[in-house]
């Protein structure tokens, strides 16, 4: 593993930790100001850190418990000051409405390295869809 790969692995662990701790300031410090974010919820895209912050605040407010996070099957590709990583991301815990949730999403982040270190310039979160029924397949496990 190269120094850049180790640095990006640590960056992704910081990302996971910020979500687990519901630490919006730490989480947003990992994003580029001009982030473009594709989430599983509307709209089609969130553009800019202010829009992404509002989306995260909305999402974080739905949790009663700490947020369980697991990253699996990470693949990191680095070329100079640009990196892409894709992985499976597990989220678990209890929502404020009392529902226990435990689901996996597909996550891709595109990062750029600058004087501030790695920052996420693009993030894409997706869920598989059963095309025949048109329903989201949230029960898949790697």
C-alpha cells in the first residue's frame, strides 16, 4: 500500500467516524466546497457544500441511536491528486420513529488532493432496484 493509499484509507475511516458520531462539522470538513452529491433521496443531485450540509442534517436528525457504519470491499484508485474509491456501506441503528434499520448501499467517492489534504468532490450513493417490481432491494447482504 502506498502512502497515498494509506492516507485515503485513513480519510475514509474519518468519514465513517464522523457519521457514527453524527459530527456534522467533521463530516463537512471532508467535502469540497463545490461537492456534487448524488443521494438515494430526491432531488437528482445536491450541488455545493451548503446543500449537502442541509441534506446530512436532515438525515442525521432521523436517528435516535448512534449510527452503525461498516465499509466493506473498498477499492481505491489513485492517480496524482485525484482518487476514486468504491465500496459497500452498511448503515444500522434505530430511527426516531422506533424502527430498527440495517441496510447496505453502494458508495462511490471521487476525491481531490489539495493543500488541505483529500476532499470529496463527488459522492454517489445508490440502492439496487428490482426492475420487475420497481422496488428498491434493501435486503441484500454482501
